[in-house]
């Protein structure tokens, strides 16, 4: 495994752990049981970073492209009929 890939996976795991840590800390700080909006925003950013490094966004992009290709093929068949 390349060094850059190892670094990316390490960053993804660290960001995921940080998101969980901030979530737990948000519940423990006063007032208990209430998470501030800034903490939720930070958690969302960490999870988004994790997802983008692990390629979750690329999976949806490839599905979108395949759907677009199918639609284009179907439009071409309708015009021929």
C-alpha cells in the first residue's frame, strides 16, 4: 500500500474518531443532553471528510452517470420509433 493511501486512511479514521468524541463531549458538557449547533456542524464536517476520503461520494457519482447513460439510451430509442 502506498504511503499516501495509508495517510488518507489514517486521516479518515482519525476524523471519524474525532466526530464520535465531539458527539459524546457535546452530550456531557452543560447543559447535559443538549448539543450546540456548532458541535453538530463540526461533527458533520468530520464525517464528510471521512466519507470523501473513503470514496463514498464517488460511488454515488458513478451511479448517477450510469443512470444518465440509461436515460440517454432510452431517449434515443423513443426518437427512432
